């Protein structure tokens, strides 16, 4: 498997994780649980952004 394929797979995975953390945050029943999901979401968004930027830098992620 090529580096590009691995990064695309990772990007799709982290996007799915972000979706799960968002829903966990929205549906949490206590402030502590909400904060834990929110923190995890923010960390995941940061990772997604770094992956996207690296892929865009290599020309592997094109936007219209």
C-alpha cells in the first residue's frame, strides 16, 4: 500500500471519529462527559487538519 493510500484511509477514519465524537458531545448527559467528548473532538479535528495539510502539500488532496 502506498503512502497516499494510507493517508487517505487515515483521513477517512479520522473524519468518522470526528462524527462519533460530535454526536457523543451533543447527546452527553453530564457536563463532564460533554467536556470529554468535546476535548476528543477538538484533538481529532486538529489531527484531521494536519493530515489534510500534509496531503494538500504533496498534491494528494485536490479541492475544486
